[in-house]
C-alpha cells in the first residue's frame, strides 16, 4: 500500500493509491494519527499536486557513511558507530518542489536515500521491535553543500538549509526494505545505483541506535544513508531519486537571485 499527501487547491489531504486506476482513495485524516478510514471520495493523481508525504513535527535524523562504497569515495572509513546528524523540518519539500541552492555554496551534491517514517512516540527501541514503531518508508534526497561540509567541520549549514530534504512521492506502509534498489539520476543520467542490502547498519539497527539518543515522535524521519555515486547538481537540472517499490522523487534545481 502506498499513501500520498496531496493538494487540489485546498488544505493538504491524504489518499491511498489505487495503482490500476491511477487514483487516490481519500482518507479522513493523517493516517499516522487517524488510521486508514476512507471518505469514499476518489481523485485522479494527474489532477492533484503531490506533496511531501510527511512533514515531521520534530526532526529529520540523518545517518552518514552507512554504505561502505560511499564512505570510500569520500575518502573516509566506515565509522565505528553510526554517524548521526539532524536536518530541521523546514528542510523538507515534496515532489517537483525546487531544490534552492544556498548562496554560500558552489558545490551541492545529490544523495539518494531510503527514509524511515516513525509511527509513534518511542525511546530505547530494541532492534527486534523496530517494526512496531515504523509507519512506512519513502524516498529522500539528502542534498548536501559539500564544500561547506568540508570547511565547517560540522554539518549544520551543509545539510540543514531550506529545501535540502526532498521526500516522496509516496509513503509505502507494507514493504520489505531489506533489498531495494536506490538510484539517483540527474537529467536522466544514472549517477547512483545501490541496494538497501548494502547498508552497513540495517533499518532495525538504526532505529534502535537513534532511539537511544532521541525520543522519537510520530512523523519523525530517519535517513538511512546514501550509496556511492554522489555528485554535483546545478541550476536548470532535474534530480530523480528512485527507491524500488516506492516511486521516483523528481525535483528541479534553482538558485535564488
């Protein structure tokens, strides 16, 4: 099952994707809080604007260097413990929203990732119970100002700027994420082509580790790391992040005058 958050000119609503009809079966409210009760209304996907499937009320938690090949391409070792950073919820945008390059960076990179969406308040979750607190999964682009990441020493400016966390297009709630393709294309050119089976630390391990640091809240997002092949994006290009079974997240790149 895949869920969309969408707008047809009104306040955002939610719907379950009927793939055969290419329609959304409208839900009565936010499924994280209100379940999957439907109104009976249907809308065509082509008639609505898909939004980020979730806007975290609290935080986006990133995991760095969780694919060995990506750590190597950046000249780093795989860390002894997960490398954790934060993005504010103001970084989140949805499908077709522009990635706005920050004025302080001249080298911004794409990073295709599987994202985990938390279902309920939790703390100290054992890895074997991680599924109890996961609502679903979506595709993410952990957009990174690489030059600033190198010079600042910490990653707030590099990874926390507005529009640096596109999410979407759908939220998959019944999918096995142990071996999914994770790809990035820029203007149709394949840049990243990895699989979640290559994660150094699995989704359950990440949920357990992150929840030992932070109390997780409903709608919080965990970015699981990016495969090798990251690279620059520039004004006028389009970035497509595809996660198998979820869909393709497509965003144009702009720079504000």
